[in-house]
């Protein structure tokens, strides 16, 4: 798993602080840009992710809450409360302004914690399920994030990850290249005024692992029954597994 091995501690710390600052800067326009830049598809992708998590939880997961990892402005947290009404939700992100921006969506129905996904402030076996939408590729050390999720999940607990993995199909690679180098930074700069932030997001897509590489990393972290699903011709993908 050399492709996603841990970087040096000092570089990881600098990366984390820079990414946190960047997301805090774009919090005010984040939801709008998600809709614009995905042509509204981000909503259907999140619904697919929740459906996948719900199916795994219904298949025998233990009782307990769901963790929304790298929760951002809490779109997935709200969907989780709606789709899994019997489950409490705990949302965590290291970008405070993103959580503050989305807090009103919860209407006091969930819990929020400002924390790093690579060092979660929860006890072992605290959660029945976990979901992460478009956050894993922003971690300096994704393997640490997977290890932490595995630690806080109960036995038979489920994890589903939705993200932009590095594509392997030639057509999808071409789309990612055109979109990431042209559309994403241009539209991001126009709406948010922060071209650098959306340039980073494009680079994070290019520099991330493939869907299959991430699935293998989940297995290496101790997850079993790992499944992979492409969405919209592989533009986004789901990877899920059980503890």
C-alpha cells in the first residue's frame, strides 16, 4: 500500500492546518458550489451512499449511533437522520466554520464535534456505522483515518466512503482532467473568490488513490466484505465494508 503510506509527521501537520484553513475560508459558499459544480448530482450521490450504509446496518449491525466523518456543512448528517430515523448521528470535522455553517440544518437533532479524523475523540466501539462524503482524500494520512474509524466502530459495524477516487477509465480520466484543471478552479474562483482553494480540490482529486486501491486499504485496516460501486460513469464512487 505504498500509494497511501503515511507521510512525515511534520508534513502531515502542515497539510492539515492548510486544508483546515482553506475549508474555513470557503464555508460560506460551499453548499452552493457543490450544487453548481456537480450539476446537482452530489445529492443523488449522497443518497446512494446512505442507501448503501442503511442496507449494511439493516443486515445485522449492532444498535448505536452513526458517525459522519469529515462532515463539512452536515448534508450527510441531515440525510442520515432522515433515512435512518432510529439512529443518533454524531458529526465531526476539523474545520470549525464548516460545522458552524451547517449546524442549523440539524435543528438540534444531532451532535457536533470539532476533531481530526486521524485522531478521533471517541472511545473504542462507540458507533454502529460511519459514513464519509468527499473527505478521505483531504486527510494527510488516509490510512490513519481508516484505522480510527475501525477503532470506534462496534463489531459488525459498517463504513461507507463516497469520494472522487483517481479514475482508471480513459474517458473518466479525461473528464477529470478537463473538469479539474478548467471548470473547478474557474467556477470556484468566480463564486467563492478563492481560486487557490478550488485549485487544491482539483489537485486532491488527481493525487488520490484509485477506488480499488482504497478498497485494498480498507481491507488492510481490518474491514471485511469490502464492496466497490461506481456512480455516474465513475466520476464518483462508493467503497464500503464491515468491521
